């Protein structure tokens, strides 16, 4: 099979104006951003804001191996498959961060014959949305430190600043640092923390904002620290909300591209699911729902991460729950969770282990890890489909056992997905299952049952997620988290949503605890207030909001030739 890069370079994409036309968007409704890329104009968004005719399909996954299990491939391939069987479908995916692109993954625009175009641009700078988020976030940091330097009229306590800086790169050296060194002319000396841009509250707001007014208001409500009287200081207080919103003016507009088969695709916002809320934007979903009958959107990492947050954060903000949930599963992930590899969670198995048939490990992984993912998702009252993303290394016996186990665990449907090798044709079985499940859901009155009401307290929400999703017996608020909670309650933010930050490789907070661990206590290390986004980030265990690079980063395999063409990881 050709490489991803070879497939892309042999493709003949449609003019982006023709792709827009498939959605009922004219040339006046889009703004071209290069070859094959356009943003939908604000005027077009406003005209379609109240029209949401389509059904929403949420694609999630089991707890992954470090390779990733092809969830984006499934999302793109499913939208192609739905169009192949005569449905009007579009996918909505997140924008790739350069951290994972140059770190582990090497790219996040799908793969094989289920990709979005132009792949190279999407994986690199794309339309600059993530850079705009970084700029807006760091503008606030600059204005905050300038306020401290210029007399500190608001009496901000420099030791109680909670607003970090961000960069869209994996750089562990920036996790904890000192700024303002070298004397008074160089600013106010204090400790500083860097997060990756995908973890920025500004990124979360971009994904959750409904319009420009909401964006501007949410930015103003961000709490950046406290004054010496113990009261919160907000972005609005230092005059940063207006200029920050200006930097995000273009970034709020969804990006229109196409799949390899010429089907429309929106790419917008890029929060990680292990340290942020992990879902693409509400504004892109609404636009897609107004123009298509089926909208396929993805949530990051396993269902314990992105899908749980899609339900309790994104849906709570949008009011649009999914009509169907697709759980992407693979033979190799089930082998891992079934104890079939010498490696553990967060570690890459050897090629020999992946290729060696091990039906028993598939069974063990499926009846623990997959079983819990299915039961968790079915709890919301939404149909659940298991999609087995087939790899060339899978044996037929392993694939059939995985399908059998999925049905035994009461998935509404269990099918094989072959979109990587066959594109939309390889997704037809999944597309038919999704269509049937959505129609059943609509016929049943679209039932939807989240685990808790928004008015429930933060501790109660964390306990519900820990016990009902992760399998924990209890939670342990560590000293810093207790202090954080006391302050959050004092400032009247005690009923915000909760965004859990933990490892993606396990249901627990420990990457190597595979299968379906239970009976453990989930440690909550600290609570970070994201008042503008409308949630509190609960940092669990040893998770970091600034990732580090692996021993051999994907960047080391990337280069360009004498004509500026990309070579390396994608090839």
C-alpha cells in the first residue's frame, strides 16, 4: 500500500468552491485561505445559526496504545462511507497541534484512504488558528506582567498569579521557569509555568464559544490570579479581553477542507482530551448540522476522556447531545489490555508482538477494557456501535473474536471498518450501522441521560466520574487541591463543570494499569479554575499539561527537498 504522503500527492482534489457548494455554501459564503482551504464567513454562520437539521455522531475509542488506534481515520472514513451509501454527511475534527505532530504521532489528518486534504498544510501551520490562540493567550500574559511592572494598580499578588504562558510545542524545560530576571528594567521577577497551547483556557473557549459576543464575554471572565485582599482578578480587569478577542477574530471561523473523496470536512479548534476537554468546536458542529444530514465528530483519546467531556462539557454548553456513539477498537489495543504484550500502557509493543496471533489476549482485553467503554457509553441512553479498525497485522480469528466480544458486551452493533485501505467503500458497513442506530434513536425520542446535573458541586461531579466512568472507589483531594477548592468555592465557582486531566492509557491515573482497573483511589493533585471556559480542571496523578518529547521525536524524520517539498514522517 502506498504511504500516506504518496496517496495524498496522487489525489486530485476538487476546487474548494465546489466542496462548499455541496453544503449549500456559495462563493460569497467562504474566504479562501490557500489552495484547497477556506474559512466560512461570519455572515454565512449567522444566517445558518438556528438551522440544525442533521444528526450528530460522536466517534470515540478504547484506551489507546501510543501508536493511536485510528480514531481520526474512522471519523473521516465514516463520513466518506455515509456519503457512499447516499447520505449527506460531513465530518468535524480538531486541528492538529505541532506538539504531537513533531513528537509522537507525526501527523493527525487521518491516514491511508481516509484522509483530509491538504494534509501537509493541515499538519503544520494550517490557517494559523492555533498560533492565534497562542498569541491571544500570551498577550494576556504580557499585559499582566506589564501591569505588575507599571505600578500594579489592582494590587495583584504576584505569588498568586495562576495564568501561565503557552507554546504549541512539547517542551518539558518550560514546565516551571523564572521570568523577569536581570533587574527592574526587565520586568517583574516571578515564577512562571508554560502549558502547551492545546491546554490553554483560550483554546477551550474557542471551542465552546457560540459567537463573537460569547467569545468576548468568556475571555473577560478568565480568572488570572488574585489581589492581596484575596479577591479574583479577571482578564477584563487588566483590559486584555478586547485585544485578545481581536486576535481570535479569524480563528473563530471554522475551516473548510475536503476528504480524499471530495466530501466536505470542517477542522476547527484543537484542545487535547487528556489535559483539556478534547473536542472540536461547537460553532463548527452547528454549521455542519445546518448543512448536512449526518455530522461525524470525534472526541480525543478513549471514551473515559474525550467522550465523557463531550457529554458533560460540550453538550452542556451546546445543548446538542449525540444521536449515536461509535467506539473505535483495534486488535492491538485489546491485546495490550489483555496482557498480550511485554510492554505496558504508554509503551510501544514490539512489531513481533503485534503480528503474532493472540486470540486469548484479544478476549481478555475486550471483556475488560472494551466492556467498560461500552457499558459507560450505553449509560447515557445513546446507541453504541463498536467499529473494529482493521490493520494488516490482524488475523481473521482475532478480528472475529473482537466482534464477538463486542456483541457479548451488548454493543448495539459491531462491525469491521476498513477505511484506511479502502476509503469510503471500506466504511459502508459502519455507515449502514450508524444510519440505522441514528434512526432508531430519533424514533425513540432522542433519549439522553448525563451522569449528573450541572448544579451538582465540583467534588460530587469528580466522584461521579471517578466511580462511574473510571471504576474508582473514591477520590483523594490532596492538600493543594483542597486549598484550590476552598478558594473556588469562596469565589462562587463551586458548581462549574469538571474537566478531568489524567493519563489516556488507562481508566485509572496510572498508565500501566490496563484492562478495567477498579477499587482504587483517584488522587486529585490540584484544581485549576477555568472560569471563562466554564469548568475546573482536576489534575490527577502525575499528568503534565506541558508534554515532553519522546526519545526519538517524529521531527527527527522530517525534512524538505530542494523544491521545498515535505519529506520524512508522512512518507
